[in-house]
C-alpha cells in the first residue's frame, strides 16, 4: 500500500487537485484528463480493485459522490460518463479502487 499513488494522496504525501472530500472519500482531477472534466473518486480506505469491494454503503457513497461531483463541475445537464476499470484486462493502472467522472464533451460508444 505504501507505494500506491492514491494511498500517498490520502495520507498527504502527494497533494492532489481536490474537488471533493469527506472522511471516507477523496475526489481529485486526473493528471492525464481524457475530456475537459476528468475527476477520480477514491475511497480513503485502500481497496485494490472493484473485485475486493465488500462494503455496500461505501459503494453507494462513491456513486453519490460521482453525482455530486458531476453537478459541481457543471456536467449534470448535458451528461457525463462514470467508469470503473477492474484489473489488467479492464484497463486498471493504479491498484486502488477509483471511479472516473468524465465529461464536458460528447462521449462515444463503444469506448476505445
């Protein structure tokens, strides 16, 4: 865990561009945005992947945080995308559960 980028953010070793925070969740701007708005939402507790998530209340809190961030960032009217990548084949790069909120432009389907 100590070498996890997001763990370091939660524990103040790295300062993210925070857009939302409470005692269980941290949301910050992605350093490699894929759209005009790209925010990552993470639980403060280290959970490597979605496959290890065992807390339904936390799962709900992450989703509600995504909705709140989208509203705060002005995405609620036109829409946005939420994504959770899980493990290597799912495209996960950082092994700390995170949800992407992406918007500010029209999204394509299927994703690339």
